C-alpha cells in the first residue's frame, strides 16, 4: 500500500507541475520586431565575447559567464520571438 501511495504521489506531482507550465505558457505574447532584433544581436555579442575569452585563455570564468548569458538570452528569444 505504501509503494502505491508513493507512486501515486509522484505521478500526481509530475502532472501538477507539467500542467501548470502548460497553462503559464499560454499567456506569453510575441515581442515587437525591434526588441527581438536587439535581443538577437545581444546573443551574438555574448557569444563572441565568450569565444574570445576562451580562445585567448584570458579568463575562463568570464567566458563561462558570457556563454551562460548567451544561452539564457537564446531561451528568451525562442520563447517570445520565435512564435
């Protein structure tokens, strides 16, 4: 009985989390073209800065920071610009 309850609880939690995310995404509106263009350029800048830091082996932490920023901005771009 305990295994069944644990499995049921885990499945219920998964359904709750995925269902909530689906509802939250439905209210996202597309950004204006100029904002998307600026965001796209920022992704390119952060990617180039990251590459420069790693290629010249100046500061790997700074390179990782720039790569992380580019990745985060790309997720935002995919969410609000690629609709």
